[in-house]
C-alpha cells in the first residue's frame, strides 16, 4: 500500500480556522503532511484563533489539540525540501486560506518562496493544486488571475461555507468547506454526506 502524502500551505489571508480544521481531518487520511506557514499566517492565527504558534518550537498540540507526528513543518524559504522538486510525488497541494497576493504570484509564475515554488511544481507536473481564497470582493485582477490559474490546471475552491446542514458551531461551518477540499483531493470523507443521499 502506497503512502499518501499531502502538501498544505497557509498564507496570511483571513480564515485560519479553515487551515486548522483541514489539518485535523486530513491527518485521518494522509500518512505524511508537509506544512508551510507564512509569517503572516502565524500573525493571523494569533489574531483569529487566540493562539501563539512558535516556528522554532512548533507542536501541533498547541494548534490542533493533539500531537500529529505526520505533520512536518517546513521552512518557507527552504527550497531543499521535497515539495520544491518535481521528482517528489504526492497526492495534492492545498493552499488554505490563499491570499490574493499568493494567487497572483502563482498565476504569473513568480516563485519567491516555498509556497509559490511548490504550487508551480504542481502545475508543471500536472498534480492536484487547490487554492482556497477567502478575500471579497474580487477586483478584475483577482478574477483574471483565477481564470489563469484554472487554465493552468489549478482548482479554485473559495471558502464559501454551506448552511443547509444547519451548522451550530464555527467549526461545523468551517468543516463544510473542508469536506469539499477533501472530496476534491479524492478522499472519501465522512464530515458531510452527499447531497440527497442517506448517511
């Protein structure tokens, strides 16, 4: 049985809860998760989730509530890591939340850090790349970048939670987006049942 590998990047857009919930659920499906946190992502997590993440002494328990040894934190400026190379095979990359600056750089082939380099590798190698933007409204530059990314092979999955399951907590609401992310990665998730099908 092959090892399932996932690359997750978290940028400085609002919506840290989406990244948090994705990691919790993805840890149940992937053997190795390669995580890249931007400096701005750390700041947003502190503001939105009221936690302090220490890059030098990173532990998943602080953020995710328990230890997940399969989650490996990468240095955002270190290109000598597996996701930076086309020879490294994995099951997909998710950028959640994805800032418009990050999306714009990827759309225009600018690889100035590990996040944009790893995304560029996904596009050139034909691997699954999912961008989860949360910004609104979108200007014309944003829209054109999204079209360009889609034409290049990326999946644009905006952080638009659904309400028909009557979520009662912020976590349940965020999980409606996480469920769609996992489905787009080919994961048989159990967070949310398929529409009009019995659970």
